[in-house]
C-alpha cells in the first residue's frame, strides 16, 4: 500500500521518477525495476489494486484539475521540485470498441492536466506510453517505422494520437519521449487477445477453427521485460536524447495468426490446428448475434474487430536501436511454450488470472479435492 512519512530521507539523494498507472501490469513491473536506482513515486487511482510496496504511492484523479495539483503538491512537499522523469502509463482502455467519453476525459485531458500541473516543477523528461496502432497497417514484407502514416482505426489508438499531439504542443521546455508500443505480454501470457486465442483452442471451441482475415497476417508483440528495459534506458540516458523523441518498440519478428494457431494447437493438444478463412459478412453476423444474445459470459470477439482482422503490423525498430541502444531480449516464439505450460500447470488459476470464465469441468475439478479432504477429516 502507500508508503508515507520519511520516504525521501530513506532514499537519500536518489533522483525522483513518477510512474502513473503504477498498479497495472506494466506499471508494477516498471516501478519494481526503477526502484533499484531511483526514488519511485507511484501515481494511481484510489483503492485496490495497490502499487507494489517498493514505491511511495500517491492517489491521483486525472479527471480533476484540483486533484492532480494536490497530488503533485505532495510530491513537492516530500521530494522538492526536481523530477528526473515522469513515465505516464495511466489511460482509459476498453476492448468493447464502443465510443466512450472516458478516452477524452482520462487519456487526453488527464494528460493535459498533468502537464499543466508539472509546469511548476523541473521535469527532465516526460515519457508517454502510446501504441503502434497509431500507425496504418502494412503489408507482409513491409515494416512500419516512425515516419509511417498515422491511421488509428478505433477510439483507443485515436485517443493516443490526440494525446501525442497535445504533449508536443504543451510540453514547453520539457523533453518528451513518445513510445508507440506493440502488444505487451509476459511469460504467463497477460495479453488479452493471446489469452482468448489460447482459451478457444484449449476448449476446442468451433470458433477456434475459423478466422475472418488473412491468416498469413499478424501483429507485433513485446515482452514486458523488454518494455521495462526500454523505460530504464530512457531515464538513464535522458540527458543524451533529443528533446522530442518518437520510438516504435516491438519485436523484429511478427508471427502470423496461422503460426500462432498451429503452435498453440501443438503445445496444448499435441496436434496441428486447421484454420479456415471465412467471409467477413458471415463472421460479423455471428459476432453480432453472440454480442446481442450472449449465453453467460460476454463474448470477446465484437463485430468491429472483424474489419481489422486483415491488419498486419511488423515493426522496424532501427531507431530504438540507434538512439537508445535497446534490443529485445525475449521473443514471443520462445515464450509461447511458457504460456501454455502455465495453463497446464494450473488451468483454473490461469483462467482466473486472465479474468476468464473457466469451463465447468475445471470448476468441478477444483471443488472435488477439497470436498474429499473434508470428508476424510
């Protein structure tokens, strides 16, 4: 939970880094690593989940001008006015695809409020977590670089592009780094689209055999550890970086949807996975029916996703290599067996960790041992 009191004295003269969204998957890992070298202040919403205990935690409401000023006032009182870096991860995200005023209120205007309140501080770097989906997709054989056209296709990446523009307009003298990040995962998975793909194959669902796009296309991913490496390098080398820096961060290899299907099929069931391409109108009708008449858990695949099924994202990370000296150490290909091993070791725990409704047989298997043990006693 929050650590107050004499935190600044405990950390001596260490430089201060603020991480917003510090209790999330990316935020928690970033805080933990940065705390090895810096005094890390976590900015997060009120209530659980709480940031890790290594951070000083300050509650912040990005929708409130006064709330943001008050939170930064606590920073000034404890640590002074010099901030080495602000890593801004907090944003609104919803896989439903439905328009929401929260994208504007939290992601765009929340960032504006934060920048405005930071003007009275000496901020040496402002890092913004954006997305590779800000760019137009490419064709297989092409690679997207930082100069590739911008073409955000739904509200989440659109809000990121608007926020990038706002940051560049409002940054003043503060150096900024805009990171357009690929889909993040870790050894346990913790990727919403990958978790649902694994689930469909694990449950042998009929829908796991069809796909409404070109199965030779795919999207770039990035291991959480490699993303955190980039954050650490950015803070460490902030004095040598350009005042406005845009970087694409992802793995140089993009696995196709078909290869993911075959790999998950082999790892989970020991055999190949045949996937047929189906017409988009048929897929969209099926997704609409599932969405309109859900049986139990709300379906993951929404009608709006069908139009994006053909999108291909392969990244050119040469700029990150040259400017930051950053190179991914992990790969999705090598991590897929770890994800499936985690599922097989504790299926029910894996489902719950990914907030998925487990099959009935898993729920029953979890209850049976405890019932038998109680009877034996």
